[in-house]
């Protein structure tokens, strides 16, 4: 369980930082972080970090795919966490 919590903290921190890094690169007209990567990290546990990053840096907030997609992935992340929590409690 502790390892899973650590995993979630790392994933959300990395995804949050990627959003900030992408915003910085966008302002400088430099090569960007692919949207596929941002969504990928969000899907595997970093959706909360992506969502907070979107609003912290006001990044991707006009893209419908992010405005609706990241919260949908956050709901999915929460559902998976809930199901894993229930499964662990049944085993323990």
C-alpha cells in the first residue's frame, strides 16, 4: 500500500511538472511535450497533477480535449484507486 501511495505521489508530481515545463516551452516557441504523453501520464495515475497544473499555469485550458479529458481521467483514476483499495481490504 505504501508503495502505491508513493507511486501516485510521484506520478502526480511528474505530470504537474510536465504541464509547467510544456507551458514554459510554449511561451518560448520551443519543442513541446506531446499531448499524447500528457494524456498518457494522466491515464496511469497523474490526472490530479495534470489538472492542478492546467489551472496553476493556465495551460491547455482552452483545449476541449484537456478541459473534459483530464477530469474524466481523474474520475477514472479515483475509481481505480477505490477498486484497488477495496481489493486490498478483502485480502488483508
